[in-house]
C-alpha cells in the first residue's frame, strides 16, 4: 500500500470504523496526515530546479522516514552523492522511471544505502517516493545541462569562470551542511607567453588544449578543473585532506613535466593551493590559493606550495 492508496483508504473509511483506519495508518507508523504529507512531498520536489538543492531536499525527506545513510547517482560520468560518506550495510539501486528516454539517459540509476534492511512496507515507500523523485530529477538534470553550455571553456572543454563560481558555491554549501572539506589549486603555466610570441597562437592553443586534456584525465570523478582564461587554470578537489591535496598537486605538476608537447615548449606548472576553513567564502579561499601560486612564481616556478590556514 502506497501513499496514494492510504489516502484513498482514509477517505473511504472516514464514515467507517476508527479501528480499520488505524490499522492502515499504523502499517507505516505515521500520524493521520498522509494526504497532507504526500502533497507536501510533491511540493518539496517542485520547489526548486537546482540539482543539488533538489537532491538535498529529497535526501533529508527520505532520511526522516527510512534508515537512509546515502544516495548517489552519476551524470555524464560525474558522481553526485548526498549523505554519509561511510559505507552502509544495505544498498538498493533503482532505475530512472520518468518514461522519457532522454531524461533516463542522463541519470540511469539511483543507489540508496541504508543502515539496516528495509521491511516490505519500507521498500514499498521507497519505490513510491523514488518514482515521484525521478521526474523532477530529470528536469533538474536537463536544466543543469543547459547551464553547462554557458559554463564551459570552448578551447579546452574544461569549466570556465562561471562554472567555477557555481561549483565552489556548491562545495561551500556541502562544507557548511556536512563538513565535507575541499581544496582549491590555482595553476599558472610557466613560459607560456614565449610560445605565443615565438610560435604563434595556434601552437599556443594546442598547448592549452594539452593542459586541458591533462587536467581532465587526472581529476577524480568528483573533482573539477577550470580554465579562467589565458594560461591560468583552477582545480576544485572534493573531500580532501592536507596530505591528499599535496599529492594531487604534485601529480599534476609531474604530469605536465612529462607531457611531450608541453616539454617541447618548456612549459611547466606553478601550483598554489589551500583547503577550505571555517568562515571561508569563495573570495577568501581563492585569495589564499592565488597568494600561494604567486609565491611559487616568485621563488622557483615549476613547484607546489600549499597554504595551511
């Protein structure tokens, strides 16, 4: 029995015995407000078209009724996860059910992780709410896809400044809600100007594309790389600590040293970085990482410096 059938039962039994009504309701151990709660759930799902906000609302609603620890899915090989990062005992993967092939192709499945096995009634509730979640999820995914058309750098295929602004606010929101730390790397190419001056902008563009390919290859599925313009790049590193951000930055620097095209033009990378801290905003975290990269440029080039504040 799902929310809709419960509501119908309540209405049809309103003139009947109170005991019969109580049996139907108690199967979910919920108060006699199913029709109201069902409407509230639908309104919550229609309240926003922002993908992160929608999924956060859905996760919180579901977690208040089921032993849900985490939900996750992927869009174009980018992972989205909400809830506890620790593994849970029970996982259930459900297919997208929008009856719209283009929407289903964007998000094929959603995986739910639980702290314990669900009862039959709980599984029924999960399937019902999942079905109603998939439609706004598809619309939010389409909206995100449209936005991405304006947040991509056409030369490298990486995100642009607008994409960076959007993503860092998303990471800051996750940090405030769940304490998920993230890092920022600012990358400045050494000796790039001489490529344009000596060999022309076509070869300069090829070098920038090589950097874009390198960063895209090295990023984990939950990380993001951006080109700010010129020869400046940024990477947002999700769920990372002090030792990991050092390792990631060094891996990027070494990969640039080993790139045949970049080595041909003597292009290396100066990388500065930092981790998010309490009371940070987008401007403050970028200022620290930018300060770090300027220190590298002033002292040595082709090096990494991480500010730990």
